[in-house]
């Protein structure tokens, strides 16, 4: 994202976040400040809800969808439904804020503006859910038919507020309303997860009324689903990794063209790491020639020629040791890498036959992803790909050097070494070709 785009996005987040915080605080002061817990058989405390909200934020179910994206099934509406029936409204709001805040601080990477926006939206969602639930419920039984409708209405209001907030951010960033179709896409993206949340939450809240210990069974089922989901994701990622390695090896094993090899390396790195951009830094291919920095991203490919001294400085910054690693964007990233991403980046060395570092392969994450940021396993995966790429790039460099040497020898054979002008041999060859063309054309 460009600097202007990032500033516009942050301004949009700030405006919508302030509006959501004002809505949450005003509604709480008017309707919920002195609200008590409903009469029921179970008393759920704030700390218990905070732990539940934190667990939902950290251990979300993920189903990989397409390139780098996934459906995220965050079950935060389940503890919200339980809290609406069995907890004090103020404690529900504070518990959700506490759980989300801890998740933002320890697990998920967010800028201060993004973190403040998320907290404001979660607070507004919770307050609106409580108000709608209690308004629809009235004096009815919390676990009766009207209670189920009240829970559904409260959870639906919470979901719709999040959709409206996201649409507002998009509208402010674009400086125009995105349109019904775009808003529909935003709503459909989270509709499946919201329906799953609502169904589980309403069922659990109703079951707890008569059987308070049913939460043990639900917890066991949730842990089993999470374990199966992680196993599935691990197997799917491993299969994709093997497939990408096979495609990469197949594409470069017969190639001697350095440009083609570099493009294959970058494409494989993007696919394997689900990265937004892949960048290859490569040393000068000959005396007097510049070093190269090649980038492959969503917008296409870009090649930049770099002075050998600048290339050496960038390699030292990214590769203090010849091992794959996560880059510290605050202190180690060159300016061009900071322009590409403020989220995360990995780097792995491209080595020569003497094990010296001749280049660096870098992948970046420039968008927030439900699957999380780069970790140690991703760094090891990039290192494995870079090791294979090193062999292919070394062969490409060797072939490039042979081509350059052959071209130089051909030039020396047909030009005067002192003046650089064409010699008699070249003149004879040019005349012979001209005569052949003349005879052919009569």
C-alpha cells in the first residue's frame, strides 16, 4: 500500500473507530450502566468470559480458500450469547475488551490505530447486542422461544454493526459509497461464520439453563474441532509445499535463461509462502555490470539495477548470518522493503558454490491475513526453497557468463583491438551477406 493510501486508510479507521467508541460509551451510559444480571441458574463472571473471548480470538478455526486468504470462523459470538443471558452487561463489555486486547498484544500484529479501531468496534458490537437482546426479550423467559429470538436479534445486530463499520471504512477511504454490491460482498464474507456462531451460542445458552455442566462437553468438542482443523491445515500446507517444489524444480531444471529462472524462483516463493511480494537481490553478473533487484507482486514484475556497493550493503542488512530469518522491519530493512510492507518479511540467502552469499530471497506480507503472520516454520520453508534456487541461479549465472564471454570473443574477432572499429573480417562477412541478398532478389 502506498503512503497516501495508508494514511487515507488510517484516517478512515480513526473516524469510524471514534464513532463506534462514542456509540458504545453513550449507549452504555444511558442504558447499561446500572443494568443487573438476569435471574437464572448460572452466574458467569467477567474473568470467565474474558478467558473465553481470548480463546476465541487466539484459537479460531481457519479454512484456506485461495491465494493467501482464508475463511475465519471466530466463535466470539458464542461467549457473547452466554454472557447476554448469564452475566452482568457491564462485565460482558469489559470481558470482551480484555480478551481482544490481550489477543492484540500477544498474538496478532496490529498498528496502534488498527488496534484502537478493533477495540472500539468490539465494544460497540457488545453494547448493541446487549441493548437489542434486552429490548426484544422484555419480561419473557431468556431460554424460551422469545428468548431465542432475542438472542438471535442481539447477535444479528452485533454482526450488522461490524459490517456497517467496515463499509464505512471503505466508503471513507474511497470517498464515496461503495455500492450495494460491495456491501453485499462484505456481508456475505462473514455470514457463514455469523450463522454458525449464532446457532452454537443460542444452543449453548439454552442448554446451560437446565444443565450447567454442559460447557465441559462443548469445550471438549471445540478442542477436538480445533485439533482436526490444525491437522487439516498442516496437511494441506504440506501438500501445497510439495506441489510448489515440484513445479519449481520442473520449471528450472531445463532452463538456462537467468531471467526465466529468477521469475520461477519468485513465483514459487510467493505461492509457497502465500506472500504478497517476492523480491530477489542478485549480485553483479560481471565486471562493470550492476547488481539486480527483481520484484514479483500483484501488479506484475519489476527489475531495478543497483550499484554493487548498495547491493552489498542491503545484503549485509538482510543477512547478518547466512540463514533464513524474519526481518526486523524497524532496524534491518532497506528503504524499499519498508515501502513494501509494515507487517512482516522473511529473508533467505542465495549462495554460490563456495557457500558465499551472492543474493537474498525476500518475501513480504503486506496485508492482514486470517492465517497469521510469518513464523519460524515459514522461514525454514523459505530457506529450503532458497537452497534449491541457489543451484539454479548459479547455473544461470554460469551460462550467462559463458554467453557474455562468447559475445566478447566474437566482437574481438571482428573489430580492431586498438580503435574498436570493424575489421576486414567483419567487412567481408557483411559484403558476403549483402551479395547473397542481392543475388536472391535479382
